[in-house]
């Protein structure tokens, strides 16, 4: 029961911060293990709900009978069947040509691209290009509807980069202030963390420089990490 509570909290943190997670298979795996936990405790309805979420984020996954009991594999297959029969939606992704596009855990290919079989619900779309920071957006898909996502660098989009706001903007402009520290402290307290770490990487003529700071959640004090 304690392990299930911890996993449930981890899943919520990942759901809230999917833009910072490079591999969302972790989220699918957490929901699968929560399903295992609930079924072991005889909580079948809760277990079914967790397996549904596991399939939602990784619909291609199948369980190996060597790793799980046959009855659990059948339950997972039933959940997978129910998820996959939902009406699909379309997601059109526009980004700088040649960028790699990921939809949750699936590598779709290079932008621009249209995904025609997106499951309804919340998803993460990640755009990656060598030498550039990844761009991530959360999207809610509805069956038989089309969602358009336009990332920086897409043909026809405004090529000028919008200035970052909040803590990210403060880091980018090298001007983290007391309000930013309060926001970080609040986020750390919500996550149950003792410290929050932030930092930036910048390029000089000869090297890349890394600056990392910590913020103590207990008192908001700030220090530098070596």
C-alpha cells in the first residue's frame, strides 16, 4: 500500500512535468506497476484504471507471459483492447523541416507530419533537432477531430523566438530574483522535495560553461552547486 501511494505520487509529478521527461515510457511503466499493486491488493477497478493509462501512453506494448502471470496478461490484453477501439483523432505537427517528432513514446518521423491514429486524451508531443533544445507541448486529442501544433521554426510561423517567461525567462536573462525563488520553493514543496536545482549552459569562445544552483525548500536559501 505504501509503495502504491509513492508510485501514485510519482505518476502525478510526471503527468504535471511531462515536458521535462525525455522518455515517457517511464510514465507507462509506473501505471503498469500500479496496476500490479492494485490487483495484488484485490482492487480490480483501480487496477483496470491504471492499466488503461499504461496502454494510453504506450499502445504498442504487450506483456511477456514469462514476466507476468497468465491471468494478469489477459487482464492487460482486455484493457489494451478497450483502449485501442476508441475513436482516433488527428494531430498535425509543424516544425522546422527535418526535426524529429515524438508522440509520447512513439517516434513518428520528421516534421512536418500528421498522426492519423492518436488516441483520445492527453498526450505530449516532443520535437528534437540536433544542436537545439527540444520543444515540448501538451495536447488533448478528441476522437474524429484534428489538432494543429505549430512549433518554432515551422514554415509560415513567426521565426522570431518569443521571449521565455517566468523562471525560464529569468535564467535566460541572468536575472533570477526573489519572486522566482519563491516560485521554485513553492514547486519544491508541492513535489515533496528538499531542494530544487536550476541552472544554465552557455557557450564561450573556447568552451561550454555550466552554472547550477540549489534552492532549499525549507527556508528559500540559495547556493551554488560545484
